[in-house]
C-alpha cells in the first residue's frame, strides 16, 4: 500500500479505482451496444425500432459517425489522462504531478526571477529604497498580500490596528524599529485596572486621560484632578508606561495627549480600555519574509509616513527610547559587563546620553538611570532585568532606593527621587512581582552626585533574602 495514502486501509483505494475502471468499461460497452445498426445500403429502407406511439414511429438510424468518434476520442482522452495524472485510487500518474510540486516550482521560479531585484535593493539604505518607484511597487504588492487585512488597504488601520501612515508610533518609527516590529512581531498589553481601582476611580482617571487631549467641555474637572493623582502615583502609576504627562514611552505605553487613539477616544471606550485592559498582537513575519524582502517591506512602511524619503526632524527632548533595547537584548553580556562594579564606584556606568537606561549585574543588582527631571523607566528594562524579575517573582525581596543629581531644588529632588523609586516599583509590579516583595528604602543621602550627573539620577535595586 502507498505510504502517503490518507487512508489507513486499502479499501477506499480499491473502491475508488474499481469505480473509475468500471465506469470506463461501462461507457465502452454502452457505445458498442448501441452501435449495432449498420448504415443502410443505397435504396434500402431505414427500419424503424418497432415502437409506435399514437402512429408515430421511430427510425432505427445508426449513430452519427462524428458523434461516435467524438465519444471514442473523449474516452481515450480520459484514459490517457488517468495514466498520466492521479485519479485512479492511489495511482500517482506517470508524470508524478502534485499540486504541491507545482506550487513549489512556481515559487522557485518567482524567487529566481525576483531574487536579483530584491538583492539590488538589499544593499541600498532604507531612505533610498523608500523613494524607488520599483521598490515601492514591490512593497505595495507585499503589503497588499500580507498586511492589509489588519492595517487596511490605505494602511491607516482601524480600531486596535495602528495607523502606519502617521508619525505616532507605538514601537518606534526608525527603520531598525520598524524592521524589528515586522520581523519579530509585537505584543501590546495594557492590564485591566477595573478590579483594582473600582468603577469610580476608573472614571476619575479616564477623565484625566480625556483632559490631556480634549477641550474643557468634554471632561469633568473634579474627576480629572482626582484622576491625575491616580495617574501619577500609586496604586495605578499609569505614568510608568504612559509618561509623567501622558506623553507616552515608546515600547511601554502609547501617547495619550495627541487625540490619536488605537482603541477609540470616546469616554465609553477609554473607560472600557482602562477597566478591561487591552491585549494586542502584531504577528511576526521573520519566518515568512527573508532578509531582502523584509528590507523592502520596512522601506515601504517607513515611506508611508516619510513621503519625501526624509526622516522627520528629531525632537529635542530625549525620551526613553527602545533604540538601545535590541542591542541590550541581543547582548545581555555587554549589559552585565558594564555594571560589574557598583555604580557609586564605577565612573563608566553612567549612560552617555541624557536618556533612561538600565544596567544589571547578578552581584550588585540593578541600576535604573533617568533622563533629567524625568521618572520614565528605560524601555528595555524587562529584557535586561529578566533574571532579577524572575528571582523576585520566586519570592525574593527587592529593595528599591532612589537618588537624584545635585542640581535644582533639594525638596523637589527628594520628591523626584521618591517618584522614580515608585516608578521602579510600579515597573516591577507590572512585570508580575508581588507588592509585598518590593520595599522602598530611603537612602541616607538622596543626592548621590555633584552637578548634573547622569550617574546621580538613578534608582538602585538590590535583591535580599
Ligand atoms: C493579524 C493582524 C496583523 C497583520 C496581518 C499585520 N499586522 Fe502589523 N500590527 C498588528 C497589530 C494588532 C499591531 C499593534 C500591536 C500593539 O498594539 O502593540 C501592529 C503593529 C504594527 C506596526 C507597529 C506600529 C507602531 O505604531 O509602532 C508595524 C510597523 C506593523 N504592524 C507593520 C505590519 C506589516 C508591514 C505587516 C505585513 C507584513 C503587518 N503589520 C501585518 C496587526 C497585524
Ligand atoms: C505596564 C504598562 C502600562 C500601564 C501601567 C498602564 N498602561 Fe495604558 N496602555 C499600555 C499599553 C502597552 C497600551 C497599548 C495597548 C495596545 O497596544 O493595544 C495602553 C493603552 C492605553 C489606552 C488606550 C490608548 C489608545 O490609543 O486607545 C489608555 C486610555 C490607557 N492605556 C490608559 C491607562 C491608564 C489610565 C493607566 C493607569 C490606570 C494605564 N493606562 C496604565 C500600557 C500601560
């Protein structure tokens, strides 16, 4: 028996083969059984069949020749087809044709045809590929095949599916970030706050969210004021992901101030989002689009919001950006190495830029650095701190202490260092660490550096127990 047969017994194979062969024999028999009447000789009367209905008799003419031969040809065609192609039970046909083979051949042919074309673009920078009309056409075809069912034929998205033609990025609009999004996929998770906050407080914080982008007539100021406290502190700590002014932290939580909504900006939907949370998935295409195709796809998507092939002017304000995340994620060793000594004693652990960063070392614990005046946690923290988060989830205790630099008002600094420590606490809670396993401990001296020093703006986290 054929091993690729879908049937476990040979019965159906024989059954189908028998039906096909018997049909052929039956058809041949039918033809010849009806072909017994000879063409009448000249002058000979055509006989009738002998049947008579109300005086109408039926001539017994032979089968027309053209019809006879057409029948025979059809029969032969069918028989030859069944020898060449599958059709009789398990018989594969002498040509060994399968729809799968044919598909593979077509794909191989298309690849052979387009590969040089893709390769040509593979070595061009994204900005240039985005401008190339031919690459645009290829990109559009790919987008129409793989992406429009979710992002729409105009790439403007819909509820839950982001618009790819604007400059409002959840995961970053730099070519490298777009490429990573497409290759590896993304999961956007916003926890359900309904159970923890209760209906009234959800309403309060929703009104605060509305106040960030809407006119005064569209929200309740009293509620918004109460909501702001919830947004900026425990227990909700929305600011850890959405930024202290709701401006968003790339890779953690979207901007809530721009009136661009992924899920909808009405009071009802905002309350729904906060109460029940959101879970969103951009599928990964890495297994599907090879490197060269990914390059063109990235350029196409990048080009949707950078029409003239130019990047938008960079914002002056440095924000926590996951630009460093891929590097840190792919090189955890480097992240560890840079923090082999305690930050207080190591000159070189300070981040080079005024942006949020995080380092981790198994002996010393974690150090969070912050941008000036900010309390946003670095976007790559979940990756860099995976080990620490796991230990804390397993029941070990995290001790969190905040420091600031020595510029500015001392009271404001103390407040800021507390806020940063809370941001870090909220971060660990969001990662699933139990609240009772996190202790906020005020250090003796919260100013840890002289001048505007990035090293000073930090929160240290150590593991105890
Ligand atoms: C099954 C639906 C689905 C398909 C198909 C899909 N996406 Fe997405 N995509 C999403 C969702 C959902 C998100 C938002 C994820 C989130 O909320 O974090 C997203 C996010 C993105 C983002 C990030 C947007 C931002 O603001 O940072 C890019 C870029 C993107 N998709 C490009 C593509 C491309 C290119 C394709 C085709 C190769 C594609 N997507 C196919 C559902 C899809
Ligand atoms: C752990 C990080 C995190 C925290 C904390 C958090 N959010 Fe979110 N929030 C997100 C993410 C991520 C999304 C986007 C989900 C997606 O991709 O679909 C989101 C989406 C939203 C949206 C929908 C935005 C839109 O464009 O439709 C609102 C509104 C919102 N959050 C409000 C809040 C409020 C209010 C709080 C505090 C109670 C809060 N969030 C706390 C991560 C967070």
